[in-house]
C-alpha cells in the first residue's frame, strides 16, 4: 500500500508561493459563496489544494460551491483549509508581492509576505465536504454574454419569500435553436427569449430551475469573464456552470415552475410608446408620495398624455405627466412603482412599449425596438 502512505504524508504538508494579485482576484471571486452565518464552521473556510503549478481554491455553503484556481509555485504539494473572510481581508492589506503559504502542525497556516508574518488557525482538511464532479457527458455550450443579458433582465423578478419554493429561481429552457429564461414572484413575470442560437446536444426542450443565489453568483462571474461560451451540465441533483477556469455548482431546485404561458397577456387593446428614462424619472418622483406599504402609483392614459400620480395620507400627493401619441379611450391602472423601476433599470432608458387591456388585467412592458431578444415584462395591476 505505498500509494496511501505517500498521500497521507502529503496531506500534512503544503508550501506554495503565489502572487498577491492572482490570489486576491480568486479570493474576491469566491466571497459570495462563502457561508457567513453558518452553524457548520468548516463552511466558513476555503479548501486550498496545491499540485503541479496550480493552487485550487474551493468555497461552498453546501447548496452552492465555487472552485477556482490560480498559478502558484508549489514547493510541497498538499491541502489545507483557511478561514475565508479573514484571509480575504488580510491579503487585501498585504503589499503587492509574492505570498508564501505553508501548512504547519495542528492545521495552523503560516502566511508570509515581505516583512509581514502571520499564522492563522485552520481546520482539518478531512472536515471539508466532498463536492460533485463535472459530468463528462451532456455538456451544452451557452454564449456567455447571452446568458449574462438574460440573467440581468430576469433575476430581479425572482421571489425572495422562502415559502414559495419553486419561485426562488428562474426557469431556463434550452431548445436546439433558442434559449428562454423566465422568472416570477407571483406579482410580476420577466420573460426573455433568444432565437437563432445553435445548442449542440439539446433535443426537444431542456428545462432547468436555477436558484436565485446561483443566478446572482453566475451574473458576477459572467460580468468578469472574457470567455465567449460557458459549459453547462446537470445531473439528478446538481447544476454545473464552467466559466473559464471557474466551476460553479448548485443544488437543483425541485418542483414545478408555474405555467407562465397562461399569464402572458393575449388581447391587448391599448399600446403606447414612451421613453424609458422619462417614465422612470416620473415614476421615481411620484413614488415618493406613494403609500409606503403598497408602493402603488396610478397611470392614466388620456389623449396625448400619460398621467402618473400617487398619494398617501401621511406624505401628500404628486402628479406628473408625459406627452405620448395616444388617441384611444381613457384608462386608469395601478402598479407597484418598484416593479416598473426594476424593468426600466434592466432595459436602459430607451423607448419602451406599455401594452394594456383594462384596469383589472396585467400590463405588459417591453422594449419598443425589435432587438435580438424577445423581452416581455408582465405586471399584475393593483387596486387604487
């Protein structure tokens, strides 16, 4: 059994030299995954594994894990665990020079950089949970910037109430030539679709519920990558997203996502175009005087203008209006101001279309220009 003896000996030592810049970049990338309020102490630690000329770092909260790596001079191969927040905060303060990290007795770790010399208390490597391994089959390539745009336009509509479990994520639907993402919290729904993409290895439709925390992490990883495509795969329990050298894994949400197609408005009779920037500014102004609990603002369509107003007994009332090309019957409808502002933030301040049927039916908002994405945002009306 000489192999086991060798590996047992190797795990009790580790010595590497790594540049502060490279190490800090990866520590920063994994901060969102590190569990802050954990009852399981090991989850507040990174797993460091040194082999060949690489240092691999892993952080997990059991639902989500991120594995990344950076170049290192490995003097002794091995592994250890280090308190994540403390290490990140300390490395940030070190001078821009090489850092030597060494495993000592009793899981202590020595960190030297220039004239700074610190010892941190780690924990046994054996306590760190084993993580799922990226599947070898069924991998789909997704264009990184397409996925990033879709997350930005749907992520904010995901429910944050724990009780609505299947709504705590977005539904991603892959077909051989299109990708769709849908998110809803029961009061509003964001739906975005892009056709004309080729997804090798996808037949029929592949539906995946992506949890909110995974969406948020994915967005920050996509914001900082120059990779053109990412690798996506899943097995019974886990989702895998490989973005360049980083691998994000997430526990799958189980359950049935609501039948969102039933919510998409059918018989729209009134449609107006308005500059998103103007609409957002007007809503923000009148919403200062909306009821604090409901955040309701009133939109009234009249010939040639869109009137916005809000009032509450505590703060007063406010009205604003925007010139529009409209010649139909008057219509008054109430919406949650924050829901409309979220949409305008996601689309930018270009022209948007507001499509309505009557004061009791959901309103549909979408960008006025036909863009590469088919984007719709549906908001349930409020009684006002």
